[in-house]
């Protein structure tokens, strides 16, 4: 792949290109080949909190490594500060890789960064990544779709954002899709389960929570929907985690040997 040439300013200077690269769901071997190539050519790598540290070892040894990650409950840079940093680096003529966990456009705020860069006149290229919503369930042997069991899947956020109302109509999802994959829902797991049950979901619906998915640190719990919040507390499942709700969860015993992509350790509820 030929790397996109940097664009010139009208005054004779030049502006670098920002590459939004999806780092994948956790396992560093799930980075795409194009992502690895761009890391090797980067002059600056701006990475987030979900990026496996081994991926930084693939970066150009002369590249500057800049951490700009967010963690719930921790002091973190705002999205505006991240945008400004990317713009400043590119205006300095640097080739910038913005390394983001999963896929930049799946609850990764990649769209906001692309918009800010475009408005600032900065060229930007998006490199898709393997999203956690598919890979993490697969690492536990859970297919998010399966003929005869689940013909539809919805990826939803469990985190509405500070001071914002919940953007998800949980009651409308019940019965509308076969599999729910919920990102960033751990702090509101109890409320989400109550909303799904109030919307008509069967209490015995199979469900799972998978933390640190696709890595050797992976932990999980499988339980009924009604029992899931208690099971998560009992087994002290950490964050970040993916929540999966639907009949496909019951397929995990069938597919575990076919779909395992890491060496997970966990507990079965």
C-alpha cells in the first residue's frame, strides 16, 4: 500500500496526515496488516487506554508515543483536547497514527475526530479494526449471529455520556433483534437489565459478560439475564467488558473449540 502523501499549506509549509487506525479488540495479533504497516511508518502515535502495550512495540522506533486515553472515573483528556492535539501534530508536518481500540467508528468517537480534522483542513485516513462486539463473544465461542438461532444483532452503548439522557430505547430492542451486544454498560448493568425485563425480555434469556476479551487476562460469567448483575458482582468481573444477551450465548459450549482466539480463564455461571 502506498502511503498517502502529506498535503502542503498555501504558505509553503506542509501538513501531515492523520491515520485513524483500529487496534482491534485486545489481542495484539488481531491488528490488521495495514495498521501494522502504518505504525512502522508513523512519526507520532497517539494511543488510547484500550491499546495493548505490545502494539506500541510495532511503532517506528523514532516515533513519539503520546497517551491520550480515557477511563471511566479517572481524570482524562476531553475529546476536544484530543482533537486539538491531533490537529497541532499534523500542522507540525508529522505523520500521525491515532491508534484506537477496536474499530474507530464503533463507539470509538472516530467520527468526531474525522469531523474535527476535516474542519481544520487536515487530511485523514480511516483504517478499520476488528471490533470487540464481534471478536470478544467469538473468543468465548459465542457467535453473534447463527442460522436458526439469531438472524439479527444490535450493537448498543450502555454509556449515555455525562449529563446526557440514555440514547437507547431498551424496551424497543426487546423482540426487535435476536442478539444484543452492549459496549460500556458495566456501570449501568443493573438498570439495563431492569429495562430489558420491563420491556418484555424473558428472565431466563442467556447472557454473558466478558472482560479483557481476546487476551490471556480474559474473564467471563454466563448467567440468565435476571441473574446477570448478581453474578457479575459475585465473580468480581472487571471492566472493560462486553455484555451479550440472547440465545446465541447458549451456543458457546458447541463453538468454544472452533472460535477460541486467546487463552481465556473465567467462570461459568
